[in-house]
C-alpha cells in the first residue's frame, strides 16, 4: 500500500505507513449506529485538580454495551451482512463479545463468543443475554483466541480477531476523529493498550490530523507484552498475565499491529495494580463515572508520573464500564 | 401571547398555550456550549429486563457540571453578558448553582449562589470550586429562594429563578428536541418534577412534536407540592419537605409554571423514598450509572407501578449525578 499523505491546515503533510487510512475511518462513521458515535468529551475540573493537570474525559461507557467495542463490531457485522453471511465467531475478554452480540443480533447473524471462564461474570452474563452462543475455556484470553480460531475453521465462518482485523482498528479510530474535531485543544491522549486496536486506531488519526498531540499507551505491569514489544521494537511475549484489567490482559502481540503502533505511539508506559484501583476510585469520586479497570489506566498513568503531566491538558479515554459490582465496590471503597 | 400552532408530519396541528415557544427553544441550541447538548440516548436492555419494559436512558450527567442545568445557565449568562451585566444571583438546591457557576465563570460574571446548609456537601464544594460566592442559609430550599431574592434586590443584580425564568424552561426543553429527534420511537417519558422547568420544557416540546408520547412527571411522596397542585389544578403548598431527592424538594409551586404543566403533562405521580433508593441501585447495577436521587425518580415510578409500564418503551431522563459519596454508597449497597 502506498504511504498515505494528508494535508491539514498549514502544517507539513504527515506521512504514516500504517494499515489504517483516514478515508476508510471517515466512511466507517456512516455504518456505525449513531448511539456509539459522538460520545461525550468534556473537561473534568475536579479530577484535574486532584491530578495536577487539565483532564478531559472521552466517555465510551454510555451506550448499550458500555464500551467502545461496538464501533468495531458495527463495521464487521455490516460487512458480513452485506456479503450474505449468517454467522461470526470471536474470542473476547468480555467487551468485544458483548459488542459483537449486540451488532450481530441487530443484523440477524449467529454470534459465537469464546471467552475465558475467568472473565468477569457480568461480562459473560451480558454476552448470553444478547443471545450469543458463549463457549468458555479454561486458561486465559490467549486460550480463548486459539479455541475461537478452531471453531471458526471447523464451521467455516468468519473469525473476528481483535486488533488484527482492520475493522477493529478502524472502529476504534473513529474515536480519534471525534477527539480531533472537538474543541478545545489538548496536549496528550492516554490510551489503554491491550491488543492495540484502540491505540493504533486513535493514534493513527491523531498523528495524521494533530501530529503535535502526544499519544501515550498505558498497560498494566502485570500484562506488559505489547509495551515491552514497543520498547524493544520486536514482538515480546510473556508467560502469563496477572492484572485486574481483564480487558487488556493479552500475552501474544500481533506483529503487524506492533508495526503500526511503532509509528503512531510516542510512548508506552506500565502502571501498577494499586494505581489502577486508585484510578477507578478517582473516576468514581471526582467524575461520577463507573470505569472498569482498563478504563482507569490513563488516570493511573498520571498518578504514577505527576511531574510529566503537570499543567498539561490530558484526554483519557474511559473505554469501558463493565464491572462485577462486588469487585468494583471492593476496589472503590474509601 | 397568541397560541402557538405547529404542524408536524400528517398529524393535526397541536396548539399549546404555554410560555414556551419552539422557535426559541431551537434557537437556544445555538447558544448552549455543545458539551451540554446531544447527550447520550440509548436503550438499556438489562435495566429493561428487570423493569419489564423497554427502557431508554437520556443521560445528563456526562458533562462538566454533571446535571442538565447548564442548558439553562448557558442561556441566562449569554444574555446577561450580551447586555453588559457583570453579576448574577440564584438560589439553588445544588445543581443550578454549579451550572450558573460554570456558565458565569466562562463569561466573566460574578456569580452568587444561595443554598441551604443542608444541601449535599459535594454540591456545595463544587459550587465553591467554580469560583462562585456561596451563601448558606438555615432552613430549606424555600429559605434560600427568599434570601437570594433579597440579595439580588439589594445589589441590583439579576436573580435567576428556576422554573419561573423562561430561560430555565427553554434550556431544559432542548432535551425534548433531542428526544424528539432520536430514533427509535418511545411511548412514555418519565421526568423528575421539582419546580417544573424540566417537566414543562420537555413536555412542551414533546406535546408539540410527538403528541402521542405520554409525559409523566415523578415527584417524591415527601415533597409532593407540585404533583398535588397538578392534580387539584391549583397551587397547593406544603409545610415541609422530607426526601433524599434534594434536587426536587420545593414546597411553593409557581402559579404560571403550574399553568404550563397542566397543559403538557399527562400525569404526575408520587414515589416512596425506598423506591428512589432502589432506582439508584438499579441504575448502578444494571446500567453502570451514578444517579443522584432525583435522577432515579423515573425508575422508581416504574418500580411502583410495573403493570402500567409493562411492554412499553419508556425514556427516563437521568438528570443529575451529584451525590455525596458516603450517602450514595449507603443507598446503593446490596
């Protein structure tokens, strides 16, 4: 694919050679149910005061599946429906499965989701409630990925692979369009890093349209594979993943996604579990938001390096709010 | 003022003789900061399953002041700034004061808020944090209203009177425009009833554009003045108000607001405190939303009369999320 050249305002054209293309991301907006687009983006002064910087929240939890993932599944399922396909399979840590269930049901597709038995019960319950077939595996998200691939092969149906499949990156990238369109300007965006769909998607758009904005990916210390890979510029896998941030607990980075991430991210940082918990608590106490652990990674990153962000205007994407309430209450207790 | 005649689609023109006018409400959208407009409107299946009907949420908490009130204060302060005025006073149960503080700060106005000492500490803290002068009075919201009027007279500055001042109704009415524009269609809207700005504003728009939609106002049994007034078609005051729904705890309905409400509301119902608490808990558990007591009145109304709403599509406006966290945790504990 030829490098993409985009002119924006008076700035130098920015050339990125990722798998993403701005025209396709713009076109994606036409396909995604409006309930998932143009989500709230607003300054939260109280949170900012506590963190020592200006904080804006991009809120992806106020929709029927309580996460940003439906932006991707709307694309996937509309294409499948257009091709006359009637079934789809994915592995999911929980949010992609709900989103695929929602989008698939709307288009008459049979949806099968493979997930780890250890995924939050609330996420599994909601996948079932959407009418999807849910298959549980022992082991972690990587085991679910293997199993989902086998199911798709055997049945001859489309496998949706988060972060690898371009629609999953393009869907997430529509968040970037909204950030770039929204006033006022900001210095930094903090993006939860798992497989990399959101980071590469949002990063691609921002580095194209607002190249001065710093794109920082945030991952838990307990699941650092993609962050380590980014720093070493080669795929690094880990033996295990151990974090409450279930949505980003992969161990096997995808090479082409890493290639894209290397072009669009300015940094990738790791945060401690205690900071993730503190981040969830602050989002509840000072913003009135229920965030799942992955959605608190941005706040956690500021907590761990206040000097770095002091006085800056930071956007944090609150990417999901699907929690088991008992665990959530324990985490956010004063 | 001549009665307003509006044609919509193939339906009969609807004639309403309230103080509101659709053209002014539409024009208001141009003045209000976009952060407060086009708020999320989405179906919440899990909540609907528990309540036995289809439930859509109109979410007014994901903005800098965590309530719908800034729609009104944006109008008030932009007009004052246009007139070269430099100060403004209001009485507030807590949310109007925050909103006026936010909108006034943005336009360089000195904002004074008079509130009851018994208002939630979180609301009072946030009013102060916005740089407003906060004056606390003994007694309830009605005492704050008296005191604010005295302050405004003495200083010769504009007094913003919630529900009486047309901007407060027009601001809230912009929610109605968004409900009328949003697909899919719905049968009923449940609106928290306090002074009446939201009920008359949203009600006016819906009864004009979607007259088949049932407009139901919901008030706590412990603060029933406006509901009783609506049923008796005359102003009924109460000696006291006793409810956790601090945002709607007025005792002295305003006659012209009652006149408007009589034209746009199909019903006004009273709910118990226990139902309000259950409503807050359900919004947290089944929608992941932090709602203040007033914002749970709609769910409370369904809980108290499930048969009435069975199988219908109900929109509930989650109008605010400013809570004292200790009280909120107590209310929403399992």
